[in-house]
DNA sequence: GTAGGGTTAG
C-alpha cells in the first residue's frame, strides 16, 4: 500500500488517504497565521539545512517557547525542508501546550507521511501527546507499538495513567516494569509516589522512599514528591522529617508543598514557621487557603488573608477567588462579598464563587441579583454552565421557583444548552417548593429534548416525591435509580427514607434489610496496594 | 520522548 494511502492510525480515520492530511494542511496554514508574529531566525539562516533548524526547534521547545516552535516548524514544512524525527519530537511537545488546537494530530499525520512515526523516542512523544489530549487509548496503543520499551516509555505510560486518574493502573504498570527488570529512574519514583498518595498506599510509598535513598539523585524533586506523598497520606511528621533532613538544597517549590501539607494536616505552627522564613508567594498562600476552606479554619484563613494584604498579592484574581471562597465556606458571606467587590479583574470563577456562596448560605435572591449584575457589569465576562448550576441551586435552596425558571430560560441567551445537572437542579428546586407536577414536566421535557436522565435526576425526583408524598412517581424514580445504580448503599438509604416519609414502613424496612443482605455497608475506602509488589527484592536494577 | 508547588464552580 503506498504510504500516502496508509491508515492514519491514531487519527481514527481508517483508510483515509493522506490527501486528507493535505486538506488538513489548510488548518496548519491557519494555525501558522495565528502564530506568524512569532519571531525566529529562519530567514537569517544561510542554509535551510534540517540539522540547524532542528536544533532551533529543540531550543524553542526546551525553553517553553511553543508558539515559536510551531511557527518555525510550519515554515520548515512549507519550505519543503527535509523533516526527520528530530524535527517532529520538539513540535509534538509544543503542540501539547498550544491552547485550543489539536495540531498534534496533524503533525502525527505528517509523521506517518514522512515515515518517521516509529522508533521509541517518537512513539513516546506521541504517547505524551495523546495522553495530554485526553486520548488514553491512543496513548496506550503507541506504547504497545514500541518495540524496545525503555524506561522513558514506561514512565510515560505511568504518567498517562496518572493524568487520567488511574493510579491503580499506574501501579500495575510499575509492577510489570519491575517484573520485566526495567531499570528505574527518578522520573519513575516521582510518578509512583504520586500514585501511592492518590491510593493512600502508605506502606508502598515508604518502600519507594527507600528507593529514593538508594538512588540518591535529583533529591530536591524527589524530596518534594516525598513531602507531597507523606502529607497526602496524613503522615505529616514524616514529611517534616524529609524536609528537615535536607541541609541546603531546599527551594520554594518544596516549601510550598510542605506549607500546604502542614495546613491540610492542621500543623499550623510549622506552616507559619516555614512561611516566616521565606518571602511568601501566591502559590503558597493559594494552596494554604484551599486547605483552610477544606478544614473550615476561618481564623487561620484570616491570617493568611492578612499576609496576602501585607505583601500586596490582592491584585491576583485567582488568589482573591480562593480568599472569597474560604470566607463563603466558613459562613462569612459579608467578608466574601467585600473581597469580591475589591477584585479588579473579576473572572467567571469570581462571579460564580460569589453566586455559589450566596446560594449555599440560603441567599437565593442575592445570587440572582448578582447574576443580573454580571450581565451588566461583567466587562465581557459571561456566565458559563457552572454559573447557572450555582444560581439554579441557589434558587432551589431558597425556594425561588419563579427566579429559577427565569434563570433556566436565560441560559439560551448565553448559548448554553441545559445539561442533565441543570435539569436535576431545577427538579430538586421545584420539589423543595412543592411544585411536584412542574418537576415531573421538567423530567419529561428533558427526555423529549434528548437528555437522558441519570442517577442524579432520579435522586432529585425521588427527594421531591418524598417531600410531597407522591408515592407513584417516587416509586417510578426509585425503579430507575436502582436500575442505574443497584449497588450504591446511599440509594437504599434514600429509598428507605422515601418509604418512611410516605408512611410505608414495611417497604422502608424491606430496603434496610436488602441493604444488609447485599452487604452494602458504608465504609471508609481502603487500599489493597503494595502487598504483592515486593519492590525491594530487586535493588540491583536501580 | 517521561518526574516536584495552587485554588475557586452543584
């Protein structure tokens, strides 16, 4: 088969000829124009040899100048420069970072056309590209196609799983890697520590700590990963030990990690002690405030707000959003509003957080009023689907049915199609206000509009029926809910409560019994990781 | 070609 008729594997265009790529090159031209302003020395080069141009590409990519990488690559391509594997790898990493484009897929097409899509390095670059595009299957497929899988390829696979929140699969890949006696690198240990943190696998993480000591390389990065791990598994003293055992190689990234960990684990004195020995930075304060919100630590949050004021960080919109949210979550809605009013460049998150703050404190009308103000004073910032969820929820919790409908209808004006969550929110709000017939109509409308009810919809309807003693519709919702989620303990509790609310005690007890028989008892999560890996048995290969 | 720090949205 001629090369230009080969299937463009990962592009999911079977049997699509590379003429399609040629037509897609129109998109490349468009993208080239977008970045045409980017300066590079292409025209000044006396010879358009691939070698120096590839070096230039690599230089741009290494220094994070992705627009320049892309612009130079496009010019090379359209000037008919010979492109080889060294031309493609830097541009693939640049493609991952160019927002709003999927130019990497076009580049992959060109790679197939040029015949340089094989080889461990290019395949690893493709793994990374597809993983960052959210295409885990394609990333895995690229890995499987690598003939000689080296440690970098394995590391890329582990990272792909982590990027998709599949920590257990990351550890499975690590175990396979060990079985196949692939030599580990510091990259491997970093990623595996992250997986351990995510699965709360303390014992395995401790073993990895041992490997870090044995490996003894890149201690700043690996120690930061260890601090993150110990903080996340709530062994903050171990994290502090790691930190204090290091002499003069601490940096701000590591300190920020430890501050976040200390506040998460309520070790405030240590957190402030570390903060006092460095110049505070926005990242440290943001993460510390996130921990305060989570723990509802208003007093500590206030102190961090003071630090932010003292160091002049309050022009940082994102930091202010977190301060606002912290006050709202701690029930201090007036303080939240003061912070909100002082944000100079309000973004959609600022508006949404404030609306949500009002909603969660029962101020439905204030939430709606703020949405109206956003339309007038938003300076081009428009509500998104989350903003509408917040305002619908606010209306629902304060039983503002008319306002809820108004907001729901307003979504169309902003080009937002109601999603399943919006319908569920509306149904929930209508149910709270005893508008059960309207809630039922909303359910039918959403089905008519092609939105499939999910467990959340049925839960909202069931709650509405509980409040309104509507047995028939409640049983209808219950039937669908159990079909979708037969093993979720919370659903059985919900059903039992529904029957209790409508006075059908026999049925209420029946669902309690069913739950017991099915062994559906709510328990804290536990990890089964680590026991069979025996990672320390093969130290020689590190 | 692969690793370390941030948050906000039901």
